């Protein structure tokens, strides 16, 4: 009986030590995961900021191109309108009369 009581105490002590080691490993994993998560979050946020800036630059470039095309189109339309108005004025004073 004395041997069993002593062995039960030893087993309890060993199990307690194993549980403490297990808890320590689990805590280390939690810390490693938290560090990775924090690192990845920073990287993602930096990427999002740079992507946002790149998208903004693209939008600005597209706006500028659109504005320059509109201005170019207006100038061409004005030139076409001027030539059309000249053609309209020229056609009124020439009459073909057939007898």
C-alpha cells in the first residue's frame, strides 16, 4: 500500500510537470501566432496603402487623359464647325440657272 501511495504521488508530480510543459509550449505557439499576425497585418496595411496610392494615381492619369481628349475633341469640333460654316456661306452665292 505504501508503494502505491508513493507511486501515485510520483505519477501526479510527473503529470503536473508534463501539463506545465504543455502549457508553456501552447503559450509559445500563441505568442508566435500573435507575432505573425501582427507582422502580416502591418504588411497588408502597407500594401493596401500603396495599392490605394497606385489606384489614385491611375484615376488621376485617366482623368487627365480624358480631359485632354475632350479638349482635343472640342478644338476639332470647333475647326469642323468653322469649316462647315464657311462652306454654308459659300454655297449661298453660287446659283446654277438652266434655260
